[in-house]
């Protein structure tokens, strides 16, 4: 059983969007969810949020100040967020049944490992693969392929729990069965073409 991290184990995606939207509103513009949604579950470095803010306002912003202020607010919210409902039950239940567990995340180890450790979950996982481990993150299937290999199993024996189109594409590309568990940020996204 392989879990995505952001939006599946902890809702880090809603606070990410909400805190950036607060920044945009402080400049008198709105951060469109449709623009933001294209990047959920993939490489954060692909989108340039500050460029989008500058494009909408028509003026340059102090990127360092904006990013630092937003990051502090974001971390405050994420650190206070509990595990998403049912996650601990699934992790413990799978472990009790002898299933090997993995995490495959487009976020770096510093982010994922810190949150798993802080919430007492790291010990449950036999494999944790993150952006630092691969050349390409989701929708590229490499994260899932690497995690499956480290778990010592075959793709047809794996179930993935995902929440985003990028993640589903990655899991399917690795030949894995995927269960979609949307969160508040992904519940309205069209994923029919991915399944």
C-alpha cells in the first residue's frame, strides 16, 4: 500500500492555496483556483506564484518578503493540522495485516520525513520516496516505480492512495491500482480521464 503524502496523509494543499490567496487579496487581486489546480500533486517549482501575482497586479513585488511572510503563515496552519480522517486506521490496519507500506511524494524528504516523524508515523513505512530521490516527480511514474522496487513487490500487487490528477497519472503510469481520495482542494477536479 503506497500513500501520497500532501493531501492524503495531511491536508497541506488547502493551506498552501489559502495562504497564497490571502497574499493575492492583500494586493487587490484574486488567485484563481483553476490556475492553481493545474499544479496540485506535481512539482512546486514548476509554477511561479510570484510571477502570477506580478502579472495580475502589473507591478513587481518583493518576492523574498512575500514568500517569507506567506511561508510562516502556511507552516503555522500545516503544523496544527491533524492527520486526515481514517489515515491512522488504514496505516495501522495495513501493518497489522502484514502489508508493506510506502509513501511516494513530489515534496522533498525534509518536508515529508519531518511531518511523518513529528506525528509518529515514519516507523510504519518501509519505503519513503520523495522528489530528492528521482529525476522527475509526478506525473512522471518514477517515484512509484522506485517505491515499488524498494518494497520488493510487483506493480500488480500494489494499491496507491492518491488525491490529484498528477498523482493518478503517475500511479497508472507505473502500472499500479489507484484509489482516489479527494481532499478539499482536489474534490472538484476532473480526474475521469485519468482512471
